[in-house]
C-alpha cells in the first residue's frame, strides 16, 4: 500500500541540535578526566574541521572516535551517557527543533533522524527528541556485549546515508518514491547527496557552502535557533 503520509528526515548535529554531539562526547570525557586532553582535543578539533570542510575520511574518524568506547562496560557507558545528555545535549536542543518535529508527527508523517554519529551517542538523543526511527553508524560488539571500538556495516555518511535509507525503506517494502513528499533537513554540505534525492530539501542553519547551494537552487533556508 502506498503511504498517504510524508517522510520527514532530519540530520542531527547542527540541525536538530545547536551543536555537534560527536564533538561534545570527547569534550565530556575530557572534562571527566577520562581522556587525555592534549591529544584528544587536538584530534577532535582536527576531524571536526575536516567535516566542516567536506573532506572527512569517515573510516579514519571512526577509528579515532569509537576507540574510547572499548574501555568501558556497557553499564559504565550508560551512566556516563546520562550525565552527558543532561550536561551537554539538553542545553543545545532548540525549542524550535522540538516544535518542527512535533509538527511533522502531528501531520502523521514518518519521522526519522539520519546521522553520521554512532548509535550509542544518538540513540538516547533520538528518544529525548521523541523520534522513533534512527539511522546511525552501527557499533561492533564483542561476545561479552562490550563495544569493540570499531564500526560495522555502511557508515551513514554522505552517499552512505542514501544506501542505509534505501535499505531501511526496502525492509518496509517502500522506496523514497512511495511517499507523496520526502523532506530532508540538514545543515551540512556533506548531506548534499541525500538533499538532492528528496522532494523537499531544507537547509537548516547551513554551512556557507550549503547556504550558497540552497539559495542558488531555491531551497528553503531556515533557522531553528534563537
């Protein structure tokens, strides 16, 4: 059966959040004394600059970003995440982001967060935002249930977001074309592949490159901040 409702896709970092959850997590661990500040802060800023420039090597970044997860048990990580969510994430969730999500949900749309950040970080954030569906970087687990510090599967980054979304839709017997309208809200040039695939791309507090492209193509440019 063809859906009569729409599909609303949202990037997370610097879109629904007025900041970057992947960047905030190491900062939180550094503040807690669990990571070496000199090394990790420098590398974290280095990769973040690459992401903003559209030159990020996702595999190199994931090897760096996920390695600390292997140091802790799942129970320890869950406790740390609860503290991180309260101190670093809730303060950067704009009211307008919650309102936009609620408007799509009230319209009966299928709402999804699709992000290049890993599921450990983003799963609780999606629940905080009331979003049921999430595509994120998946994490490898050892036989003991601990994270190995390595990713698994296709990273949901750049063209990988399309591959992961198409696989999710196929499981539902759908394609993007099954929906009357498909929205994608993003801030980043890295999301151009998926922005170009949906019927209704929306630039949200966009980086300079995406802002220029959105204006040239007549895409809406909105802000969820302030």
